[in-house]
C-alpha cells in the first residue's frame, strides 16, 4: 500500500551549477590521474582542507564545492534526462502535475518501497529508489536515481513521478537490494548491498554534502520536526490536511526565518505557521521553505500538521518576519 503524500517541493532534481564553465565529459582514465587529495572536477588541492566533499565510497572521489559536484556529474544527468524524455508517454502526467507531485521525492529518498543497485562503467553504484503513493484512486510512483553514501542519498541525478507502470518496470535495473531504515538512536545503518569499504576515519574528508545548495547543516535546521510525539497526528492522516498547505502559504499567522550559516548574505530557511484553534484539539500547520537561486522564489522542503505546541515552538526561531504586529514580509513566490 502506498504512503500518503507529506511534503511539497519545487525542483525535480538538483539545480544546474552556477559556473559558466563547460564541464565536458570526463573519461574513466581521468579518475586514475587525479590525486586522492584533489578535487575530482577542478583538480584543486584539498590537502589539509576542512571542506572536502564526497558523494560515494566505491571510487572515493572528493570535491571542493557543491558547484564542482554538480558540474562533474552534469553529463550523467543530461544522459538520464534524455533517456527519460525518450521513454515518457504522452499519456503520463502533465508537466504541471509532475511539478505538483515533486515533493514526493523527499519521502522516496528517506523511505523507498524499493531500492535497485546498478554498477556503472566508472565503478560506482547508481541506486534507483521507487515508492508508490495513492493520493487519489489511481496509484502514482515516484522514482529517484542517485548515489548513496553510507546508506544515505548523496547526489540526486533525476527524480520524477509517473502513473505509467511500464516505465516503473523499466527503471527496476540491476539487482534489488534491501533498504535499511535509520535506527531509533538516530544513527543510520548502511543500506544492504552498499558495496565499498567505509572510508577510514583518519583519512576521511571532514564533511560531505549534496550536489545542490542543501548542505548537512541546512538539513538539520530544516528538519526539526523529525522528533515528533507518538500521540501526534499520524502520517497516514496528513492527506486530510492538504487544504491547509495553500492557506498557510497565503495567510500564515507567523513567519520566522533563520540564516543557514553565519556568512554574510547566507541563504535563509523560512518557517510558515498557521493555527487552527477551532479544531479539537487545536492544530497547527507548519511549512519549511528555503531560499533558491531565484531571489523571488522559495522552495518548500517540508510541510505537516501537528497538535504539539512544543513542536511548533521549536520552529519559532531566528527573526520573526510576520505575526502579531509584524509587517508583511517581502513578497516571494513559493513553490
């Protein structure tokens, strides 16, 4: 049985890099000529660097920035996009509907119904994560193709929803592997079949991150709501509150924002909160959104109802941009 929808997002895959440099296709031999302490994309030396990023363990490529990760894998992304465009049926979901369902990628990457592993010619493993949802009387599948790092998705090549079961079958490539959920103590177990030895602690890069602008630190800030009370609204009932999404975006009672880091001009995370006191018990709807490269748009990364006032209080952090006597914040388009 499919899961109910929970989150809403804007993009169906990571953004294109800001760099104007043409990435070009890298031959497999390039991997052997790069130094282990150099960025796999630009060859910048990372020896002694506190910010070395990595997205897989089979080859052990490291990068100096999210931009270099995006640029390095752009040729692979474009190949997968062209493959998808050649396969998708005209009777499948319309572009507007695909964008509307793009938020399902977050659930699929966190808890897929199926996981398939395929080894690439370059030597790393590409994972296809598939989940089935039932937002109406017709099932919808969501497919994510990504790399894994220690059991977690680390680079997203492409992600899309579909109602075409034949397309779903096509993407069941390689071998099916068991997906291991995070343990209750908060530590994650490695997904079954995630080949390649763990990176030794004394040689491991200091940090790792996704190819888009969503770093580990930002994810922690955005997902305060993961620690929910057992008696809170269950996930299977979230679909009953879908109408609250637009109401909270259009007429929030409160908006709070917090910078993702201390750097000047750092992107911000926004918390939209709306209270429904007429419910018994009272309910709040919370939306977490983030800045995008487009200064006029925000991307929704999480949305949920809750009856826990303590959980809501956790989202009242940073600067209050709206609420009570606060002025209306600058207008931004939210997707």
